[in-house]
C-alpha cells in the first residue's frame, strides 16, 4: 500500500469508528474528515466543496422540501383518513398501514412518511387498547422498503444513481429501482403482516406526553357556507371528535351560547361549534368536519398566505389582561384571530372572542405565519417554545399532488432532468404558498446535507487512491471459485452489515464503488451489483441506529436496543434470498 492509500484508509476507518460510536454528530465527523483530507493532500482545495453542489445533494434537499409541502397541503392526510381504523384486526391494520407507508415512501422522503403515519398508528393502537409496539416496527420497516421503489424514495438511491452516471456514463432513472424494490417490499410487508409482528415483544410506550386538562383549549370553529356539517347535529360529529380526541361542548349562534351541549340541534351556516382539545387535535377535527377556523367568508385562494397556530402565555403587564379579542380588534389591527383559550382546564360559557383574558392564560392565536410573532409582541405575550402548528391547507391537496405528478412525468419522458423538475415543483409550491420561505429552509435536514456534501469528495478520493481496487481484490480473493450470484449475495450481506451501523448515505458511498469493482473483476454487468447495494444499503433493520425511522419509533414504541433483531434478522435474510434472484431476473449478469 502507498502512503496515500494508508492515509485515506486510516481516515475513512476513523470516520466509520466515529459514526458507529455516535458520541459526536455525524455531520461534524464527516466535515472534519473532509478538512483533514484536504490538509493531508488527499483532496485538492478546489475540489473540497464540490459535494455540496453535487446533483445528489441538491435532489435530497429538494425532496425534503417537497415532503413538507405534501404535509402542509394535506395530501398525506387525504390518503391517511381512508386507511386508519382502530376496529380492524391487527394483521389487517398492519397490512393497510404498511402498504400506505410504502406507497408514501416511494414519492416522499421515508422519514417524513413515518413521522406522519406514526401518530395515526399510535392513535389507532390507543383506541384498540393494545401496545403500539406491535405495529410501529412493521410500519417503520414498510416505509424503509417503500424507499427502495423509486429514485427519490431514499437518499441512498440518489447517491447510487449519480455514482452510476460517473462510473458508467448514465444515471438510473426514476423507476429503474421499481421492479426489484416492489418485489422486496411486497415480500417484506407480507411477512411482517402475517408472521413478523408476532416476533415483536409488547412494550409500553415511554415517551408519549400526558395530556392534562390544563393543556386543553376551549376553541370555536365556524360552520361555513356549503359545509357538509350544515344540517348535522353535534352528536353526529361525536365519533369524529373521539377519533381526534376533541370534545364538542356546544353551539354558539348569533353570539349566544345555546343551552347545554346542544347535542341534538341542527347546525346552520354561521354557527360556531365550541370545542375542547389540544391545538393539533382541534385543527385536524376542523378539517375532518369541513369547518373553518376564522370568520372570513372568502374561500382560500392559491395565493393565500400559509396559516399557523401559535400558543402564547399572558404574563404580568400584558395589554391583553382584562380585555377581550373583540375589544382589541385583533383581526383588524394585526391580521390575527384568537382561536382558543386554555385556563387551567376551566370551561366557560362566554364566547372565546368576548372572554376577558387573565394573567396566566394560554392563548391560541391563528393567522399568517409572518404576522403571529408581531401580534404576540403587540399583545405583550410570550410564545411557548415548540408550540406553533402549521395549519393544513386542505384545499390545495390536489394542486400539490398534480404539480408533483406533472414534474415526475416530465422527468420520465425525458423532457427535463430530475433535479430541475423537482426544483420547479418547489418553486411552484412556494408561489402557491404551500410552503413558506421558512418552510423551504426549515424542512431541509442540514446535517444530512453536510454529511453528503462531505462524504462525496472523500469517496472520490478513496477511489482515486486505489482503495476500491484493494477491497475488490480482497473480496474476489476470498470468494474465488464461487458463482457470480453467490458473490452478489456476499456483497449484499456485507453492505447490510454496514447499513446496520452506518447512515445509508455513508453505506452507499462506500459500497457502490466496491460493487462496481467486483463486477468488473468478474467481467459481468455492474448493474446487478449496484442494485444489490441499493437494496442492502437501505436495509438497516437490526438496530435502531441503522435507519433514522428505526430511531424515531424507539421511544414511542418503548423498544429496547435488542428488540430490532427479532424482526430485522429474518427480514434481512429474506431480502437477500428474494433480492438476488429478482435482481438477476431484471438485471442479468
């Protein structure tokens, strides 16, 4: 080995150790290694930051923004409301949720998919009086499998597609991963829904916050013109209220609260339904019941500003103390409405807008994102950290879906590159106010971008120093005489071991050039080996650190570190057993 090879092997070895150790953030480890590589002469100063402008890095960032937009527009909620039910048998529930999770993961980031569906799955588990641990792990694995299906389903597929362009002259297309990914996903979902969930120990959820009465708001939602709620009674909406943990307390009509709970009173246009619940639950209920959060009669338009909910506390000295929202003319002066009030769990019969505000109250403000902070300052209130909630723009769901489908279609037919098509999607979403500028920057996981931007030059340096050839020769030397399909299985197994302890992006950057090197040494097509790396590099199923989705469900599911191998080990073996013949069928040697 040359000095340069020793240096780059040692540096990458140190990076792997630090990533597995996990005590230092992975983006800092990768960026630090990049700087050391430049100082050590393995990477030129001119090439040091090329990874941050690499197409793979740009596509990953754009996919994350699009995932946020799909949530903001209610596109995901539109799908989820048809698939979640607590009354289904557990195997059927797991099947439906898993198929939904895999389908979503194919078109949005798989981390976004699990974040969205996890709360729905937990709510179904609560209503069915069972442990969420029985369904959360199957859901996590299903979203991981779904990411295998398309180019944008997981960042590692994007990395491998771009590596193929550099190595073979042409990248993979949007659906080149689909044949193999669909088969592996179908087999994996079938296993977890029938047998796999039985291997998971029942755990008690550890991290779900306890909702106390003092956390609940009394809020009002308007019955707008042409609402499907007109003619219905509050009792007709009790089941929907139970689904979203919202209590219906009554009706306000012409400024007066009707007696009792008005359970049998038919609602009319302009009535207000009095609700009790937490902000997210109230917002979801209002969307499901086809109600409105404001008195504004003008329908939501394409250029309307993104609306949000913000919780603020009323301290001593606030101008709001002793006054009500009607007197302060908040909507006209500041463009913000008082949607609800939380007062230590106390219920009251006054209209929210006409209730005198007291010190210590928590107010739920509703309005455009860029006006809420100004309104909070004007009131002399203090925003509560991490207690703002974007209001879903449900009328824009089909618009968001249509823009995305059009962009993907333009890529498939070859009109524009994927990166340009996705950039166009983000631009249109911003113009339609489906995402705000803060959403665009806030939805990008910058540690992932730093990791990717740092590791791409390191991977290039590793190849140029001859590291790939050395590892390839070692694999070929140890597997001499074995058929190509067996060597493919071994490469997939090694990649899976890496993926159980490393980020999938790091795994792809390390394993992709090795796969191509092994294929070239055998004199066969590199595509089966790149596909094998793509599938195996995504399957970090044995540990909670193997994939971010596994880490996300660890607390809510109450899982221990050693729980993952129970379902993950047979799944990984199954993926290799099914993946190898499937890959060779669609991508012959």
